[in-house]
């Protein structure tokens, strides 16, 4: 098969741009309760129906006093009632009157200031005395502090986090429309593969790509709908690929896209659709294929598990975001320094796995330990970073500064 991008393969940024340019959002939506919307993408802009909280509320425990002037120490008021959350004071305050008020409780008409309880003392059962300067802060939350009627709470295409869901709930929304996630089909190929827990024979290995990729994609918000493990035989692989293309929006495979005698995936995809490019200028991850399988986007990941996981992060994950209709967000990048010298074979840009540590002076350091082999899943454990090592660098000194991709998802 021809190599349209040369024997070294396609640079990662160009590969990502080519894939994203070819994909359009699925354009479908569903309405779900808020509790099922974490990590999903909003299908439409959401507006506040009314003001929130909708009334003036006390920001602390204390006393609401009549008027809004800043009182002088020694000022006195007559206590005429109280206000608690869900149980507001029934009337308005007149001159010289005050009520006991709790955090979040409605502030009555006639009051423009709440005095924190630590600033006042009670004289008897019904008189309040200011002991210290109260300052200009009224300690009152305004009716539209969280949202005004018609205010946009959320734009379309936003990936929903806990803070988004909490704010929507606070504005009275119980269910919203979200875009449909792409259905993923995963094909694992290999004659040597056995399920974990089964005794191995000569030359056999326990299959791990399915577990690794399913967990990774689940963490990213894209559960795998169907997974097949198939031997390296074209008569078995062909119907398996077609079955996934018929039931899923995206077909992903691992293995079978290089140049070995049993690498059948790439020629089969070319037969059933097209292979737009294969081979990346990247370590790990050179044997990667992108194309069309019976009308569905196809991603042929490498067979080595680390290479499969990294190419999934770099190319499959952005494509899934695009199909879902959200803004494509890549891993955030930061500058770090190497904690210790690092030697490597040059020739290709590399994404090395590293732990993020903080030095004695507060500097961010990258700690690379153990083998970086693309078959060693242990290099992913405790990995906080993917160090971006340029192709021309072979011997790196301690303290050398590099760009790194942060393998941490946002909390809110």
C-alpha cells in the first residue's frame, strides 16, 4: 500500500488536523436527568427561568436591622421576630426594629443591612446593642446573585462538570438535553491472546488492551458498547469488522495495521472502505491507521498496549469529542524540567511517561523511571505527564526544560 506521507509517517499534529477536518458532529440529542449528565455535552444553550435565589438572603447568622445606614457603636434596636431558611419573617421592619436572622434566610422589607452576631449583644430578651464598628458590607445576597431571569447559564456544546450541574440544579432545572455520545466498537486481534486467569501455553499472552482501552475510554466519558477479541484470520476478522460497523458509530481496533504476515486489519479496512493514512511519526505509536470502514470512522491503534493508549489519547479522544458535538479539548501543556538525565534513541518525536514532582525550590520536575517500551503497561502507572521529546534529542541532561502534557482531568 502506498505511503502518501512518506516512510517516516505523518506528524502527530497533522494527523489530528486531518482527522478532525473529516468529522462532523453526530447531531443527535437526548434529554436526561441532571444526575446522568456528568461529562456529557449540552445540546442547547440553557437560560434561567427566574431570578435565583429570588429574594434577598442573609449571608451569615446575625440580625437584620431597619434601614441601610451604617450604625454607630452603641446603637440599639428592638427585636420583633426572626427569619430562618424556609421560614421568613412575616412583615417588614420599621425604624428601630430588628430581627434574628440565619444564613440563607430571607431579609425582610425595610431592612438593608445584616449585623454579624459577633458584633452585637442582647440587652434582656428584646433589645439589641451594637458593640463594635460594623463596616459598610450589608451581608445581603441579592435576588439575582446567582442568575437573573433569561440569563444564559450554559452555552451549547459545553462539557458538563459538577459545578455546571450544581448551578443548573440551583436554578430549578431537573433535566436537560445533551448530545448523543458516539457508540464505540472495539476489536482486539491476535492469535496469541488469552483471557486473564486462563493458564498460558507456549508463546501466549494475557489480553490486556481491551481492559486498558475500555477503562481509559470510560474515564474519558466514552464507554465501549461492544468489544470483540478475534484471531488473526481474515475470514474471522472481516465479519467482525463489518458487525461493529453496522452497530457502532466508530470502530477501533488494536493490532494488525503494521506490515507483518498476519497484519490483516489494514488490508481488510482498505477492502471494506478506505485507509486514508497509516504510520505516525511518533514514539510510541508508529503503526496507526485512520480511514473509513463501511461508512464509519475507523481507528487502527497499535497492538502494543502503551502505544494503543497514547494514540487513543492523542487522536481517538479528540475525534470522539468532535463527533459528540463538544469543543475539542486536548491535554493541557506545561513546562517542566527533567529531574535526572535521560538517554533515548533519536529519530522520532517521543511522548515519554513521567511522574510530576515538586523540587526543593517549588519547581516542577519530571521523573522518568523504568523502561519506556511500548509494550510495558507499567510505564503508564503513576504517570502524570507525557513528556514531549523532540526527534533530534538523544541525550538529555538533568534540568533540561521540556513541554509536557498533563494527564489530569479537571475536577469541576
